[in-house]
């Protein structure tokens, strides 16, 4: 946050684009102002290309005239109002009511009747008018309040947050697409876990994402309790974001294409735990197969939240399904066979999977935590070695199903599947090298044991 006087604002707006708008409007006898997020972001020192220009009066043809004189290299919306006050009154939060004049001779003049600058300085999200009425009229603003608080690391003013809690049921009136857009912006922020915490505290999470809300809470039997999986999940999400930032700062390799979806995988990695939770008198609380249950839940969640159901969803499903595998390997002897199989199943997403699994180690027992991290390093070293030695990352069967059917005169049948599976397991276990001749000989011997004869 920086405080800006008129001269400083004028200097920031000293660009041909803004001069053209102001001069064109002045020639047409109308006043014009920039309002909303663009002005707010000037004070917050954030980049913004979303420009809303308020024209006070009739400005028919202004947009066309401006476009003829300059390139519109920003997203510009021209809005006509009878007064500037009307334009400011329709803004949702005080920090978005700020307006700056573009008129020649008044360039940089700030109009701030709702003390938006004060709220920016105090890092407060507050509605322009009564919050209960605001959220009743437009329930989406409840999501926007939480999204802004998350993006800017602001606090939501107490009366405003209480109004979210009071009006939370009204969120059911908002389309899934609009809610999804707010969630995506929360997830893309520097601290997405805070957004989910606010959604939980407000009561909105129970409505828009009940599966995640169901993870909160601790149950104890005979003095033995499990960890709170909701707060653990937010810690894992925070760890993933921190790791991503570190990799970006050090210019190290990780999947930028999947950056956002790795965060979703972190949020959903334990989503199957409430359904899988069982009490065992000998073992205590168990969550057997929660990764597989979670994998099956992902498509339903993505469809309901209006998230893409394409390869991005498949990526999240894969990481949710596999997130326990590196932990199991690291908790036991790190063998070539186990690492080969992990590499084969994760494929090109292996680095993201390892990042997620390391983020998942949130134990307060520092000795146990360090042991896992040390073993993960061994897994990483074996991954590098095996990728170079065995080419498993891009594994394709050295002998495919078509060749098997031709050699043994078989139609598509169970025997072909058995031979293919046996071959894959043999390669991944290191029994045979990932080479055609060795693979073919293995298949012939396996087929002979099954009573199948080769035609050559």
C-alpha cells in the first residue's frame, strides 16, 4: 500500500491512452473518471489491465472516437451515469469506490467519499452500504469479500463478515460458474489456504463444498484421536504453494502448466478420509484406501463446482490416487522395483507428485518428519537414476498386444491381457531389461507355461 497524492496519480496516468480518453470526453463536453479496481490497484502497487471509465452524461460515440485515436491495450468498459456519485454507490466495497478524474487540468484528482483509501491503509474489506442488504441483493459479493481478503491479505470488517454468516444460505442462488471463478482466483492467490479458512468460518463452505467441510473435526475413542484432516489439508496446501514459490525463485523445473491444479490436488488429496474412517481397537483410527475413494470423488466434485472435466481433472485424480505411494516407499526400504512402478504410474507428473507428498508430511514429531524427508530424497535420487537407465518415464511395452496376438494366433482375450501384465511387471521389477528381444523371450516362455505355442 502506498499513499498517492494528485501529482503522483497524474504521473501514473501520464500515458497516451488516458490522455486520449480525457481529451476526447472533454471535447464532447462530458466528464470522465477511472473507477474501481484499477484505481485500487494503483494504491496497492498491483498490476491491472481492467479499466472501468465512467462517463458523466451522454457520451454516445466516445468509445469509437477513443479507439480511432489510440490502441485499446487494456480491457476497457465505458459506463454512462447521470452523476459520479451514482457510479460510486453501485460499487460493492469501499476500496472499489475510488475514482480519479481524467479531465485535462484535473488529471489525477481523487474522489473518495466513502474513505476507501483509509480502508486500504487499514487493510479492511467493508461494504459500501449496509452489508446485510448488500449480500441479500447480490449474494456473490460474499464470495468476492473473501476473495479480496485472500488476494490482498486484508481483514474482513466484523459487521461485514457477520453479514456473510447471516446471509450464507443465499449463496445457493448464485450460479456454479460464478462461484467457480471466485474459487479459482482464491486458489491462484499467494495464500489460498486463508480463503478456504474464511469460507469455513463463514459457513459458506458447508454449502458450496460440503465434502471439504466434512473433514473438519477430531474424534477420540479410548483416549486415541485422529488429526483434524481439514486443517491438515490447509497446511499441505500452504506447503505446496511455498514449494512452488521456492522453485520459481530458484528457476528450477516444475510443471507450471499444472501449477493451479497441483494446488487443487493438495486440497483434495485426503478428501476420501471421512468416508473411509474406521475405528480399530488394535490399530486405532484408520483411513484405508482413502486415496482410491478420493480419486473416485474427484469427478463428481469437479462437475458440481463447474471445474474443467478434461485432462486437468485427470491430473488431479492421478495425484489423489497416487499420493500415498511415495510415502509407503519412503517408510520402507527404497527398492528399485518399487520406484520403477511408481515412475511408470506417475509418468510425466512424477515431480509434481513428489512435491505434493513432501508437502503432506506435517507431523509435529520432527525426528519422524526428517526421516520421511530423508527417505524421500533417496526416492528422488533413485528416480533420477532409473529414468536415465531404464527409460521407464515414457514406458511402452517392448512387445505390445498386437504382436502377442499375431505370434500366438490369438484374438483379443484374457490370455493376451495376462501376458501383457506379466511383461509389464517383469520390466518394472527389473527381472528383464526394457528391450524387445528380452521381452519377447519372456513372453514366449510365459506363454509356453500357459499352454500357448508360438507360430515361429
